[in-house]
């Protein structure tokens, strides 16, 4: 067989095995492959997929995408919903086809989510040299554009000879299935090598199982953590994505209920506890709730579970103001367990650690004063969100109202998807999550354009989940006009496959998030609006608004579109449109709901901070005022968390 045929056959026989709570789960690691074909892979991977499809379509199903970056996003969305048990492979041609995947690789690795990338490369033999789309470096002729994947991947290899395929694939999948190391795995395939013959050992093509490691905590670590918790008066749990990936939501609830310790969650950790649980304070940090941030400021012990402590979570190291605060960091990845000088790192599975800690703590419970404060702060924030959701603005609604209407109209098991702009922050603090799988906001890389492609990946996972006898879910993508314009290509993919993906497109004629940030930094929303160029002043800030009609754009792609008109009934009309979309059959194809909003109506404050430097020298009064505010916040910033 050819090298490419061996790749396809090998990947079709790989399985993940995962043991959780005494039950064992086994599923295909690579259930399919995306690809856009060019001269680099059409005769290699393309031929192999065609041959495989002809023999047995179920061996390695091929899915056609419209953009290589978006295909990686689909793989990541699928991986997130399957809790890293499965992902897709993505094949691309030489040159621009491959480099289009670079952003997707960075996103996968930053989010610690598996994606298998198979970029094609220039001739290993150099028989054709320089080949079309080859990057020539006079000081290093063995470098190709694919070397750009090295810093963006958790594993990178180049198969320059057929015999290298075995170690490349085995090592790549070892990393792909490792909870502590996973991310983008990139295996570069020169176009001539893909088509070369290889005599593959039979054992290489046999079914292979990759067991997901769930390491137990050290006994001494449990003892020390239990002692620290028992001595704490105002402890707080920060739940990150690791709680979800380790299937530890029930154990987290049991631990919190046994001890009375409240829980705040990161963007990746939304869903680790239902929003209305008595001990759930909601989001924490720069895009958090006032409830979580108030408790965090006074906490004397932080128990981080599966969080990487990015700057939004810590309020750029200003969230924790108790001078004696200590940190217990529970994480399967050592880099996160030891983050920011943690005094008590525990490198272990979140689920197993919570079970052990609950047993070790015995009768420990927080005091009545903290319990009362939790209730009061939770009540205060819920009233704030109720007001934000229910206050009506006309003719254009606020984004708060749109989020509230979408939240109310979705089913309990449905999934909301988002990634970049002002929406992620507003969703984080206000979305009332009811199901552990109900919230997917990509906020590690915050990649504009992820939303529709990532949402399609999630929808594929929910369809597979339902086909296997699991829950049926609608997937609702919330996206602003800026991100929509960045990448809406996979709507065509959803049309082609008749996949019902619901998209709520919020049109605010610009970049609302950066506009608000620019204003807060004294730059007066510079360059963030969609307007005609004022040639006299060379400004995009004062001209007439551009006549953009994104609803018509979506219709031109074959998408069913529901237009919400501005006016008194805009929120009622939006709720009706979402319910109508949810009632449509699964083979309806994508449905886009278009609604305009007022970008100047802000969400409730988190009473937190995010470190974005302000110019220390300026002729603008607005910048000078912003710099004074910035320096006031910097005083509260801790050098380490401790």
C-alpha cells in the first residue's frame, strides 16, 4: 500500500478507552477526516480516502470543508464535546493550504484540545525543486512553511521516508490522547512520500487502544491539602475545564455540599455546576460575577481544580486580596498545578482527587458567616442579571436582552457556542447554565471566526452522541458581525450535509468589544466601526455606516434566515424565532437568526480588572485619565498568587 493508504488504514483502527467511576468507555479516536485537496495531497491522502470510501465508506468517512482553519476548528469543537476522547484528522495541501491551519493549531494547543493535522509538504527527494508554493530559505534549504507548526503543536514530526511513518503516528497519538500533553499534533507528509509504496507490518494495522490516563493523587498531597482546608476560614473553589474533562461534576457538587465551600468557575469550567446551585457563585475574574469576585477578594484559601489561571481568571493577579491567601492547585498537567508559585500543587485527576479529599476532610464545614455571605452575594448578582435581561431598550435591544432571550428559549440540554468579542465576557458572567455540556466558549485563544466552525464540530458530536442512544441537543451559535465576517464559510458545509446548526447573528456594525475597551483606555473607539472612509480626515470613525446586509449574505449561501426587525417586540420575536428553529427537523440545514443590537449598552460590571497597558504619555485628555485609572489598579497586582 502507499504511505497515505497506510495513514488512513491505521487511523481507522485507533480507539480511546476511558474508565470513569467503574465504567469503561471505548470509542473511535479518529471518526473521520476533513480535507481540501491540492497538488500536495490529491494523489496521496485524497487517493487513499477515495479508495477507502470505495471499499467501505465507514472505514474513514471524509468531510468536505471550505477553509482549512475552519476544519481544524471543527475538530476542536468535536473534541471538546466528547471530552477529548475523539477528534478529527485534517489534511491540507502544500503551502497556503497548510499554513491556513496554523491558527487552528494554536487554538487547539492553547485550549489543551486534541486535533490531528496532516499538512502536505514539498518533495522529500527534491526531484522537483523549487516546487509550486515552496518557501525557499537560502541559509536552510530543509525548512518549509510546515516548520511554522513546531511552536504551535504539542508534537511535530516530518515523515521524510516511508519507514518513519510508524514512529511518527505512534508518538503523535500518544500525545494526542494524553490529558496532560494534548493539543495540536502535526505530522508533515511530503507529497512524494505520500504516494510511495510501503510494506506495512500486519500488527501496525491491527486495532489499537489508547487508554486515557487518570492519575491518582499522592497520599501525602491529600493529607497536606486536607490540613490546609481544615484550617481555612474563607475557602473558595475555582473550577476549570479539568472538572469537565475528568467527568468530576458530581464529585465537585458532593465536595462543595459536604464542606459548604462555594464554587466559582472559569470560562472553560462553565457547566461544572448548575447556575442555581446554592454554592455556585458563577463566573470568576475579569468577566466574572460580583458574587464570585467579592468572595475571592477575601478568601484565605483557593482550591483550583483543573484551571490554568489565565489572566481573566485571576483579574490579572488582582482578584485575591487577602494577604495570607494560599493556593491548592489540582491539575493533571504539572505546568498548571505549579502555576504562579502555588504552595500546594497536586498533579492528579480532578475526579479522583475530589473523592479522596472529601473522605479525608471528615466533618469539616465552613462557618455560618461565610454561608450567609454566599447567600447574600448570590442573591445580589441574580437580581443584577434579572434586571439586565428584563430591561427593554427600543428600537434596538442591548446584548444583555439578547443573551437573556436566547438563554430562556433554549432547551435544558442544548449547547451555546461562542468565541470572541464582547459576547464571551457577557455570556461568562450572565449565562445560566443548566447542563454540564451546555456551554462552549473558546476563550483560551479567543479566535474570531471560531464560532460557526467550532459550533459545527460540536453539532457533529451531538449527532453522534444521539445516534449512540444519548441526549438529543440543539446547538446554538452566538456570533457578532465582526466574527461572522472573519469566517462564516462552514455554513456552506452545514448546507451541503443538511446539518441543523442554529446561528444567532448579532449585527452591531463594528467591533463592540474592542470599541468598549478602546474607550476605557482613552482611545475613543478608534477604528472599530464599519463606516465609509472620510477621505478628508482619513478616518473610518465619522463616515456613513456601511450598507452591510449579512442576512442576505447568509441566504446567498443556502441558509434559512429569520430576520428580527427592530421595535417594541424585538425580544419576543427573537424568542419565537429560536423556538421555531429548534422545532425544525434535524435535516433542515443551518438556520440563521439576524438581529441588530445597540453596542453602547453595556453588561453589568464584574467589579474586576484586566491588565491592558495604557500609554503613559499622551496629548489626549481621555488617555491621561485612563492612565491614572490604570496605575491605581496596578498597585493591587500581586507578583505571585502564592
